[in-house]
C-alpha cells in the first residue's frame, strides 16, 4: 500500500492525498474525511521522511517499524506519535520489511541514525534473537526496542526493551486448548525465516504439548505469512493433511481471522466443530463472527512505556530499562466450551 493506492481508492489526485497527510487547510472536509478513512482502513503509515527532511531539527525522534502491513504496530505508532508531539518533538517514521533480520536490522538502525540528527530511536517489532554488549555498539543515541520478537538478556544495558514473555504467553494459549480436551492442536506461524517471535511462540506451544504428554507433529505446523489470506490458505492445508485436527493456535489475530474464514467456508463451524485461538488482542478479534479467543498484548502500555523511557533518557532523567508486561487471555466464542 502506497500513496498512489490511497489516491486511487479515494478517487483523488496524489496532491490531494499529500495535502491531507500534511494537514494542509485547502482540502474540502468531505474529501479529507474520505482520504483519512481509507488511510485508517488500510493501516497505511505515511513515510514521513521526504516531506519532513526540511523541517527536521535536533528535536526529532525516529520510529523504525518492521513490517509495513502490521495493524498492531500501527496502533502503537499512533500513541507514540501523540506523545512525541505533546513533548514538542517531531516523529520520523521508517519501515523495514519482514525479510530484514540480524545484521540487516543493525545496519538499518545505523543508517537511520546517520540520515538525520535524531535524539533517539524506537524500534517496533525487531527480530533480533540474541543481543550482547557489542550488538548496538555503533548506535550512538538512545534506543528502545518495543513489541520485539524476543525476550532479551537484562544484563545488557546499552538499550531499553519493552515487551512480553513470548514463550510463556504461547504456552498459556496452548494449555487453554488442552484444558478444553483438545489434543490435535495445529499452529499457524508467520514465516519460516523468523528467528524470534515465531520460534519463541512455537517453543511455548511445544512445551505445553510436552507437559501434557501430547506428541508434537510436524504436519500440525503451517505458515500464514502474518496475513489473513496467508492464514486462510494455511488453515485449508492443515485440514487437508489432518482430518482429525480439533483446534488451531494462530500466532496473530489477523491470521486467526483468515483461518476462521477458511474453516467456515469449508462448512466447519468454529467454536463447535473446531476451536481457534489468536494472539494480540486486536479489535477485529472481538467483532469478528464468531468472536475470537485471544491472548491480548498490552499495546497501549507498551507504547506509553516505550516513549516515556526514551524521553527520560533523552532528558537525562532516567537510564535504560527492561520492562516485561503481562498478557491476558480473553475468552470468546471461537473455542468450544
């Protein structure tokens, strides 16, 4: 999704979309509302760099996002952006795609800090598996990793971290299904190359099965690419291979929606014939039919802590911190009673 797609969907020119994004006054209210609605519905996050380079000063905070089409992170950006503005700073957004990991992620951070004079960086959704004291030695400004794909070593103190216990949360989701007499539990992960989030949630899933003396079956594992379409196809593959499947754990709510739709299209009633549990606590999981049981991440708290920690460091009012927040199981209609 880019600015041309927004213009096409809204039936307006590129200039109009640009003026809306930049809050120019010379746009009709009706047109502005239409464009803003399309931007929100498509979770489009404008790339601020081109239009802000002339305005950037030493009061700029960088926000780097892994995954352009990530509604969970988009909601966090909205909160972070408001807090940045309230503190008289400017936010500069950058995106990386899901293929960036390891050395590529470090390189992206270094390039980002060099591009303009940033006071600090918040990196949302990074996929670094292991971090030691040398990992960020070339990052010369305060760095906060938020909603990351791993739980990091708290003895490393040259960066801050705000996240959740990935393995434990996935364990809770799987255990919840087991406690409801499910034994043939499939899982839909993101992409095979993930070294953090997918591997840790897979580990939690496996640990729950092992603790309940349930065999781990590779044919119960599929990948949905963190999209509704990908999970839709993944759910169909799971059912085609495993007729006895009684439940599916999707590691994101977006994928849980896609899997639920696939099963319903196949005539399988979710919540009656089969159970599905998601992860994230997105609004869509509540209002989809059937509503989806999920592990809710405290995204507002993560966003608030991220910017608060960074601002404290920038203003010399605090030091690097490692904050691990609790998730919450929300029971809904997608799991058999």
